[in-house]
């Protein structure tokens, strides 16, 4: 996922708790941080069983490996019974904003006496549960709702049960589902897409919603005629007449990689194993912008081994898409804000493609080790960009990333536990742990190790890492052990001199972090110095600057800037009218900080049109700093909010203290 930038959000600590009633439980439960004073709540099924999260992960997903740390964000207990295959049969009802149908789960019993299957659900209407042939009903209980986590679904099963079928429907406000009206989608038809990471799959599929469990899947999806349905699976490239689509996903994936999109979508080929889906009017533009995707695949394979997922397609979604991209296997979901018209923002494609190795192939066992997904992916993203566009280009990305990291460390404080790579997110929404730490501190650790052992050896190590742990889950402890055994131990004392444990388990940034320099940015810094000394912007030498040069420039201008100087910048470089969302975002932030009012209309348009959280969160945060700004923010937000994804809404609600 390309998300980050949530650093200024208040952390959500679970208020209250839940009664832990173990009607069906047989095993002792570790004390979950989510627990607390028992408080009776309404809506409990008679005799309702609630289980503490923290069971998932133990030995799950990878039977041969040492038990992983328990997953504090799942009620499931895959060490007892694990889901190994999923069959979905779902109907998509746009007017009711509902998915309904059946999830059939094939089980793999890990302990012979297991008599209960625990699934994760949130806001699901569970109608009926049957076993095996679908005729025998199974008793089930829903646990009390726990903030963020939803409700456990405990299904009584005779030991050795192979199939469980859950008939259910989703809620109209299911957090993983965004239902766009035609106006919001910019389409003649409405559009639906999912976002399951981190723990939102449970809002549209009853499942073992932990990255420690992998399942293959099949699906039948019924949509109205005229729509194309797509999943993180083998996909159609054209609409069917009857609106019925069949999907097959032969590689096992964790639940957070379940994905569905439905809309008036069209497809265009990029190569024999890569293509682009988008709304018809966006398709040509998207295909042009993303034309280097096949070359990126070739570069990544040369470094890290074969691409193991069959096809690699991209789906360019409408602007309300909350993230930069999401690495749904076989079908990356992407924001249209990368369509800059000059291919300057395609590092996002390199990022999502890199997840085909780091994340999708070797997967963080739970969200405390999110850095194993994202830090590796940022590192690989830059290696792919270097292979295609040269070292200067990759160095620019690394230097911009380092600045993001320093900003985040400053905001959080270098002694904040949230600046560790290995996080403690128990009792919190894992989305709250998403920051540049996982991405940039993680990538910087790998860059630092690479510098210490040499690129050739490090590349060989990473290739072996992906081959060894393909389709398995990974946590920090096991990674460190593998890194030491297969790379660092041949250099006596290296793990200690790198201060490896400090990198992962201590806050802040170790002194051993290397500094990447960008020759290209030296020129930008000269321009900034000249501007600071009074040179009019029009006289600066900006020939050949691309998006990243401009970002370096905008982010490092002297502060504050008088209105006349802001106006001078704007009239020289037309920032307020730029069609490049990345540059516009940096400019609007600068405009807010310097109260440059002529950008106000562009800010309002941007906040209403774009739903990418990375842009919106800092802009609303900046607005909220003054009473007048907060008033403006609330006025704009009231209009923009219905078009934002629930994930974006949750972030902005907190910033503005929004109450419906
Ligand atoms: Zn990512």
C-alpha cells in the first residue's frame, strides 16, 4: 500500500472493554490489551461467545516455522482450525449498497479436538451457518462488538469438519466498501471498490482476518448487466452479457488481499502479461502513463526472482480512492493522481509491483511488523526505479523519503514508541500505526545493511529470502535471525556495529543510518538559496525540472514567505493551476502556511475532488490550526465528506473533531 502520513493523528486507545465470555472456548486466552473492565453491552446473541483477540498467528500459515507472535487484531484461532480455501458467491446491490450471498470455507484442522471455528466479522448480518453439504445447520454466536475489531463469529463444528458455509449480507456503511454514485465516480454508472487492508476484509467477508492465514479462493459475483467485475484474481478483460463473473485465485493470499471492484470499466493491454483497467474516458491516458510497467516487471524479476502471480494488471480508480495504491494481487488498485501526463509519478507502480515480493509473497505475520511489508517495498521500489531511470532518479526519491522520515520523527518525537519498526498496536486500529516509520525507516535499514555488505551480496540475500519464505508469513524476530544467519554472521560484529536491535526495537533513528545524497538536488538547493537571497523566481534556472525537483524546491523554501513573494512564485511557475496533484499538494500546504489567499479556490476544489488521504490529512491539519481555518475546513468537509472513502473520513473526522 502507498499510504503513510497519519503521524499527527491522535492515537485511538480503546475505551471501555468487553466481557470475555468463553461459552465455546476451550483454550486459555492471553490477556489482550483490548480487554478491560467488563461492561455489558446490548446486541449480544443469547449465550453469546466473545473471544479475546490474540489467538491468530500461532503457527498459522506456515506449519514448518516457529510460532509467530499472536495477532492482536484477530479473533481467529488458526492454530486450531485454519481456513485454506474460500468460495464466495455474492450479489452486488448498488441501490441498497449491499453485498449478499454465501462464503464457503474449507477448513484444515490443526488440532484433533477443535470443535469451534472462530471467524472475524464487523457489521455483517450473519443469517445462517451450515456445514459440509449445506443442509446441516451449525449453531453460532456473535461476540460483543469491540472497537475496530468487530465481533467474533464462533461456529460450533464437529471435529474434523471440512466445509462451513456462512450466508450473510454486508452493511450499507461497511468500512471496506466504497459505493460511488455516478457523479462521484465521474461515470455513467455507479462504482464499487473495496479496501481490505489492514483489518477491513471482515466488513465484507466472514474470514480469519489475520495476515498469518493464507487461502486460495474462487468467487462468483453477480452484478447488473453493463458492469465489469474485477477481483484480486484471474480477471476478465470484457463485460459479460448476463453480469455474472467467475473468479479463481490459485495462489494463497491473506484476507487483506481480497479485493473487488465493479463499475463501467474497460481494459487495455500493455504487454502479454500486463494491462490497465479504468473508466473508458480515462483508459488511454492511464495506459500511456503506465506504459513502463512491463519494463518494471522485468527489472524486478531480474533482482528478486520470477513474478509468481500470473498477470500484473492495474486498475485506475476515481479520485476518491483513499490511498496512492493497493497491492491487490494480480490487480493493483491505483489513484488517478499519478496520471501527471509526464510519467513522473510512476514510482507508485514500482511500489505496488514490488509488493508482489515483499508483502504479498512474504507477508508480515501481524500488523506490528508492517515494516516488513512496507520498508522492504520502498527499498525495492527504488531499486526498480534505479534500474529503469538511473541512480540519480532513485537518489532523489531516497532524499525526499528521508525528509519525510525526519518530519515524522520530529512530529512523533524520537522517543515515541511509534517510531520503532516493531510496533505495539494491540488495542488500537492498525491504521493508526501507519506512518513513514514503517516505510522510510524500514527502507533506510535495508539501504544501510546494503551499504555495509555490498550490493551484490545483499541482492543475493534478498533473492534467497523471497525464495525461502515464499507464501509464508514473517515477523521481526524471525527476520533478524535469518538476516544474521544468512548475511551478517559472516561479518563478525556487524549486527552489533549496525545496532540492528536498536533499529527494530528502539525508538528514533540509530546513528548508523547512512545518508543518501542527490546530485540533482544540489542544483535545486542553489536555486532555493538564490531565491532566499532575493533573486526573483523568474530568473531561477528551472530548465528540465521534473516533479521531484519541484517537490524539493517547494518543501525547502525559506519560511515564512511574504504574500508578494508567494504571488511572485505563483505567477512565475503557475503552481495554483498545475495539473500535477503531487506538486499542487505541496504548493497548497505552503499556501496555507503563508496565508496565500489566491490559492483558496484551488484548495477547495482539490479537497472536494480528491480523496487521497496522504494529501488531505496534512491540508486539513494545517487548516485546523486557526479558528478561521477550522471554520473553512468544516464548511468544505461537510461538502466533501460524502465523496471520501470511510478510511479517509475516519482520519479527517479525528482532525476536525467531526460529529454527524
Ligand atoms: Zn506499500
